[in-house]
C-alpha cells in the first residue's frame, strides 16, 4: 500500500468491545489511515460502525485493543487533545449544532480548548470560510436549510483543526445539489477523512479506499472501485449498489 | 444581526434602548418592578407617573403604542381573577350601578391590575428591544448560575426542533385517520406525548455526545463577554431611579 512511510493519522489495533448488556459489537478491528487519506467505512446496519466511531475519540472505551491518533493513544490522560484531533460530524446536524448562533457553535470547540478573543474569531471565520457559510455566522442554526446545517456541522469540527475528520452518513437527507457542494468541500480539505456511509456512489466519488466492517471485524480493505465491483463480496455483506449504477463506468 | 433572530415579541430597531447592554436593561426592569410593587395602592397618581415613564421609554425605543397594547393582552388570563375581587371580598360595601361591591375588593383589584399591567408593560418593552439570546447573555453576566443559563439556552435552541417533531407526529396521526374528539382519544395523545418525551430524551443524549466530542467538560465557555459603560448603566437605571422618587413621594405625601 502506498504511503507506508507517512505518519499514520489513525491506527486502530485489535479493538474489541462489548456493551454493558453483554452485546459484543467489535471483535478485533484493525485499521490504519495514512495522513491525508480519504477512506469510506462501509457495512450493513448493526455491523458496529457507530461503536467504532465512538471509540475514535474515547467516548466509548474500556474494551480490548488500542486506538492511536497521530501516534497519541486514546486514553483518559489525554482526552482533551484526542477530542481536538478527532472531529466527528454526527448524522443529524440538529444534534451537533446546539448553540444559539452559528458563530457561537463554531467557536464552542476551540473555546473549550482555551482559545479566546481575536484568535478565536479568526478560527471561526476561517472554518466558516472553508465551508462557504461566512454570511450566516449570526443566524440561529434552526433557520438554515438542512444542507447548510450539515456544512456548518463540518465547520464546527474544522474549527478545532482536527487531524482526522470522521463523518457519519454525510450525504443522508441531502438534495443532489447540497450533496455535490459537500463533496466539493470535503475534496478541498487537506485532512484525513473517515466517512461512514451507506451511500456507495458517494464513497466511490470521494474515497479512493474503502473498508467493509461486518459483524465486528474488517472484512475487506481495498480500492473503492475494486471493492464495489466485487459482487460476491458485496452481496455477502448486504451491500447493494443503487439500481443502474455501474462502478466501472464512473472510474476516473 | 440577521433577521432570523427575531422572536414574536422582539421588534427590530436601532434605538438607544435597543443598543443598551442586556444586563443593564434586565437590572433596570427588575428594579422598576420592585419599586412599583412597593408603592402604596392609594397613591393613584404615582401609577399614572409610572405609566408615563414607561411611555417615555417606549417612545425612546420607537415601539408603537399599538404593538405594546397588543402584547399587553397576555396578562388578561392572569388578572381575570382581579375582576372577581370586588364581588367576593369581605368588608364595607358600596353600590355601583346597582351592584353591591366590596371597597376592600375594589382596592385589591386596582392594586393587582395597576401593578400587574405596569410589570407586564415593562417586560414587554424589555422583550421588544432585546433579543432572547442577549437576554441569556445578560442573565449570565448578572451572575445567574451557568447551569440555569445553559438550560434556558437549550430550550431556546431545541424548542422549535421539538415543536416541529410534534407537528410531524400530529400529521402522521391525521394521515391515518385519527382525530382527537373526546376523552376516549386522550390515550392516543398521551402515548404521543410519551413518545415525544423519549425522542427528546434520546436527542438530549446525542447532543451530549456531540458536546463531549468537542471538548465539553461541564461548563460553557464564555465566548461573548458583554460589558457596559458607566453612561449606559446610568441611562438604563434612570428608569428605576425616577420611579423610586415617585414611590418615596407616594409614601410621604
């Protein structure tokens, strides 16, 4: 694989986790992302995708195995730094945007990290600029369209200058135009991206590499186009392409 | 500020009153109400002066009388019982238009009505010239416990989200032919309320996760620190100060 010499943004090794009710969600996950890589995390419902994501910034933990973000292990001692390095964009922007105005929401993360005054303003402006939402800084989030809210949600984590951006179903509920706008934004960023999605064409469009998480383990790890073309593999993990979509025909 | 901020009570403007820092206005209104309620009810002229003071504030804020009057209607259900007082109160009675009314009750009704109306009018003026978000910042600045401010801020943020969810649930019920017509249907409404509660509770958990993910440790960072100059304080406190003079005169004259 290329980029072996580059520092790893994310290194998950032998990660296993069972919920307190006894349900085991992860059975030894190994995953490594090089800096600047964009990787799609695919898998059927209930495969443990959300559980894995919540391990990346230490919200869940205490199971077996380790997670490292840019070399720093995820543990209690360095949680503040880990949460700064791992930016999670949740599926419902209404869960993510909880402050009265867009500006305050984008400022929330960096302010928790201790930034104040002009430095904070500058960070907010820069993050909003990167998602093209500068004009909406003083609006309350609930008066924005869904696509705009998703973009602001991305800005809220970009403002923390994360090492890795983790997106949970970034294309869900977006109309085609907002979907394309978000794709343009994600492509323009120079951060490592892990994208959890059911939207296979979107994964193909944005991520050169894809992994399949199935029944708590990584079942496949390959270039996205190759993976989507493997019908047998896809079918065995309940992954289906939209009607009429041929991954071979859109190869660039 | 964006037009999106506005709530129904707020009236967008750039008057002196609009520009005063929220915590000055909050303090002024609070003190004004305290002074008004401690005025003897027999000093009727004092209440007229209070009303004139509020009228001056409204003029300075360029809030039209009609706007103010319409929003004053909110007090109607609260003062309704004041109307009953003259009929039910004990003591000496007088005849007005053939009705036997209690003198004590009349004074009581006047007391509730006058003080209530002045208090509501002051609050309406505050709400008309201050955005809700600024009210919260002002309360925070005045030292209200940050937990209470956070709760209020979340109510402000998620009120509409939850109302929207409620509206969708109502539409879903209607679409399947349900209409609440009587007691027999209360069960369904109760279940909807329960479902809404659980959904909101789960959303609360998700919001908390999102907050933790961005480094929340229990305290909201203070991003906007509002400050007031001496001039702004003295301008805002002119209202309760003048009212206090009237009140003192009311007791001594």
